[in-house]
C-alpha cells in the first residue's frame, strides 16, 4: 500500500454515500482504502483495518450523527491525529463535531455534492472531478444553446442518495427509466441491508450480555465487538460487576444446601486433591471425561475453576459443543463459535472443522432465508478457509467431507464429488455412505450417472468396518437382494 493512500473512516449507516464518494475519488485518480472494497474474504477484519490505517498518510472522516457517536470512528481519528496524519473531515449531515476536529476545515457535502467533491479533490491535489472537467470543456467549446431540461433520473437519484436508505434506493429502482445508477443503487441496498443485520446481531448479543451481567459476558462482548456501539458501557459495566459479590467470571454457580456443598468438596478432592492444586493437564483430562460421560454440570465446574490459559484445545472444543448444544447451559451459538475459534487458532483440526461448520451453517441460512445475495458466498469462502486448514492439519477424512458438503450447497457438484471421494478413500464412513447414495440415485444435472456397482462399492466401505454404519449396511443389503 502506498504511503499516499487515503483511509476512509465512517459509520456503516452512511455506506451509500461513502461508496459513491469512494468511486468518484478513484475515478479522479485518488488512491483510497475502504474496508468494504479492499478487505478480501477470509481476511481478519480488525487486523486489515489497523494495517491500512497505519500505512495511510491521510484520513477522510465522514461526519454524521451516527459516526460521531461511534467509538470505532473516534478511535481511528484519534490514532491519525496522534500519529501526525492529515485528517480531512467531510460533513455529510449536521451533527455535533468532535472537539478535536472543530478547528479543522471541513468539506461540506450536506448541500451540493458536486461542488463539495471538487473542493475535496482540490484539497487532495487531484483538481476537479472528471465530470466537472468534461462539463467545463463542453461549455467553453460548444455553441451556446438553450439550457437543457433537467434530467428527471438525476433528480430521482439525488433524492435517493440524500435519504440514503434501503427504501429510498428501492423506490428509485421502481421509478427510474434509466440504467445509469441501477447497479450502484442495488449495491447500496445490499450494503445497507448487511449493515442493518450487523446492528441487529450486535443488539441481540448485547441483550444477552446485559441479561448475564458478569465480567466474563462483558469481556466476550468486547472481544466480538472491540469497537462496538456499547463498547464504553461494556468496559464500565465489566469493572462494576467485578466488584459485586458472587460476580466472578469463573464462578457461575452458587451452591445452596449441604448436599450440593458436599458434591463441590468431593469434586475439589478429585481434581485438586492431595498435595494442593491438580495440574492443568489433569483438570483438562477430568473435564473431558465428564463431557464424554455426559456429566455436563461437573464439566462446567471444572472449566469454571480454570483460566483460559490453562485450557487445552480439547477444552475449547468441549465448551463450544456445550454452548452449541445447550449441554448444562443455555444455548449460545455465538459463544460456541468463539470457543471453536480459540481451538482453531491454537492448531486444533477439530476446532477448524467446527469453525468451518459455523460458517457453513451461516451460508446455508442465507441461501434459504437471507436477502443479502453475496452473503452465502462470503460465509462459504470463510468456511472453505477453515476446512482447508483442517485438511492441511491432518483431517483428511472429515475436512474433505466437509468441503464436499459445502461445495454441494454452493452447487459446485463436480468439485463436491471429488472431495467426497478423497474423504471416502481416507476412510470417512459418512462420505462413503453419501457416495453410495449419489451413485444409487444418480443425477445427470449434477454430473453423476446412476451406477449401482459404484453404489455397492461405497456402501460396502461404509458397512465393512467395526464402526460400520448400520444404515449403509441396510442399503447395501437392499441393493444386493434386488439383483
């Protein structure tokens, strides 16, 4: 990235305006960096933003009521100022300008977009916009004629941009007779819809955090949303709850009654018995044994007595499973994903597969119910990243099978079958049964011709094993008897 790159700091609510401005600046030759345009799928979002901000020489901050209330935007502005970067405020809507920016000259886009764009390009050293230059050249060389009538499409477009909402862009698409701004309008609709979903998701997460009201809950919110809407409230509430009796993040259970108290003492003797504290390894082993025996309350007791630094990757996977399946606790898919991510980043192929599954499920949901058309493929790309990492880490059967399911979901049937075959050859019984089903039924549209010999071969692999799948054996028997 060039040191002359301009970093965009803004609120997602203002995405429609920001995307249009970014396009116009790039068309005029300015080198800009915008998260929505320049972060590739699978890239860690926070790291990409931090690196881009660090490498840029200038920052454009889009001022609006929502952006000045955003901790994320203010953090980026403060970083730029403290590191002697040039900060250029762009006023989109009237708002209370932050104290540190009040003495910095602003470019006012709240009234005339074209005039403000030309002023901004002058500040950036790129002269007038290409549209303005073309207009000026035509007036200097053309023979004076009667003033043209106003283009009704431009009036509709300017009205939609000014309101900058999903409904305004949809109304524009319904009323326009021109193709000039149709693609851009649809992009704005998709971006604003995704932004709204992000906000709704964060609101839900925050409600759960407030309901739990523990330091651990606030810490998890801050991890998931380090620059979230409720960042300052979470920081303050986390400190306050630390001081409250019975609010330790590692002590979620209050034991009332002699019987439960005795159980706690016995558990302490088992995992921390003679000679003081048990080793981290023993605690992890004991908790994992409880999960295997479906004694989830006991497992939670052990895990809540440990710091995260004491936990191994199996512990992270187990906690993810317990949150995902509501084993001994309330179901919480977000926390499950968080623990799978800890296991995956620590090198666990099981964690990588389960994290991939989380993104696979998100892609499946968006395909069936979502309105953001690119979402299934964005989630699918992230799932692909983790499944391939799992394969590279040695999960040949499970990882390839998961890739097969994902590619089938995305209707990449030929590639899907190749992954299933690799998984089946590696001994994954579910992949073998799936291939048996595939060849038994056949689907020429999906690239598979019905082949009963192949079906029997794969059913046989799924069945002829000490852990053979009973259903695959039944299917093999049925095929054989029908010959």
